[in-house]
């Protein structure tokens, strides 16, 4: 057990969870609850298990029953095979349900009826059951939803990429991750309500849709449109409201770095260290808005100075001055850092040693 997890690892001890979900969003909620000490049983169809067991990289062992993808969101669970369309297996499921606090599922519309998983049937078996559901576009929608589809429909892909690349999806299933976080919050609040009300608690359904999670994540970009009519275009890693923010610079030793300069103070400190004090007082760059208007010319002048320093010289100087700056790292470099290493969790799933990063990022 890593130190980071120490004081939270058993907060949900005694809580029992049945995880009927598959792919990423739902299973990651089950893993989060397991990391907090809950007992989580993942139920899979004996002939049609979680599809991500087969989502393997080309260099993964084809003979083992899991993939790295599956391992990333199925930590700390035990596994049971049940075919809920079988009367015998369904009876086993109902017995398990009697002793369950939380049920997780992400079936498409109609499957809840076909599999006997309607709210009425479930609460008739366990009146205090908390049912956590993840849907694509809401419980009344027929559409099949994957993270990519939501990145497209929510406007995120249209903002990501560059004018040359065209729209791009993000390299992680961010909408799934966000929806999972929303459901975690809702479930923890419902557990708190159950604890406070005790025997008076009435079981309920807590639902999160990928669509609502995606739209709610638009944050400042949504307000830029709603308040100023601004339709963001694909501008790579650049920020529409701040500069230099997201521009990528090359150092003397060919490393790539970026700055998040959100204040005049940070801009002045950066310019001072780079020997560009004239920029800080230049009318074209004296305010955040001015720097955004003239960001291309500003980038070119900063790059001429940045290329005279190694990445370590630059990072050390910026850290000393509390100016936000980072080297752009690949994952090998990321996991060479001790803080990142402290988040790595290992376990055996189906006899295979797996590794993933913890979902518990708080201390």
C-alpha cells in the first residue's frame, strides 16, 4: 500500500459493490470504490466477458485473458461469471443483491428490462440499494455511445488539433474518465445520505450520462461562446485567453518546453530572466489581451532567447521564480519521477501480474 493511500484505503470497508459495467467509465468507478476499501465483485457473462479484455496492443500476449486496458480500470475486484438471462444464474445474482450496497451498470436502453435490472425489480430485492448508472446520451436515448462519439458531439474534437491537422480526439478517453468522476461524487454523496438517515433511507438510482459529463467539462470554452459568441477553432495547445500559454519552445539541448503565463508578474519575471526586459514594457505585450493579439510575434522573440539555454537551466530558473514552466515528457520520462511511481498499483488478475495508476490522487 502506498503512503498516498494510507489514511483513505479503508474508508469504505464493509461496503459491498456489484459491478455489472464494462469498458472504462463504469469499471473505473468500481476500482475507485475498491481502492477506498469496498468489496467489489465484477460480474461478467461467461461467454461474452468485458470486451476490453481483448483490446490489446499489438505487442501484448494474445494468450492471456486480460489486456493492459482492462487492467487499468479493474483493480482490486473479485470476479464472478453469471448469465443473467439464465434463471439459475439470475437467482444467484438476486441473492448477491440482498447483501449489496451499490450496483454499477452501463447497459444500453432496453437491456435493463431484458436482464431484469429495472429499478422496481432491484429495489424490491433490496430496498436500500444504490444503483449507479452510466449512459451515453441519457436513459431514454437509443444511441450507442463511445468516448470518441462524445468528443465529437460535444465540440471537444473541433477545438482539438490545429488548422493543419483538423479535428483530433484526445489520446485518453477523457469523457469516460469525467463521467466516472461525476458518478463517484454522486455515489459518495448518496452513501453519506444513507449513513445519516440509516433505516429511513430509500434506495435510489444515480445516473450520469457521458453527454452531460462532456458538456459540463467545456467550462471556460462554453462561457466564451455563451457570453461572447466565440466559437473556438483548433489552435493546438494554445489558450484562447492567455499567451504565452501552450506555445511549444525548443531548448538548446533540443528538449521541448511550454509556459503557462497567466499574469503580468509571471511575464515580467520570464522576460527578465531571458534578458528581454524590453518585451515586458512593449505596448504590444503589456497586457494579457495584447499578448494574445500578438502571440505569434511574441513566440518568435521568446524562442530566440529560449534556445540559448538547456532545459535544466530553464526549469531551474523558472522554479526559483515560481513561473509555471514544464518539459513536455513522454510516459517513460513521466514514470521515472518518484511522485508518479508512488501512484503505481500492482496485482494479479486471472493469474497475470498487472500494473495501473491509482485513482486516488488526494492526500
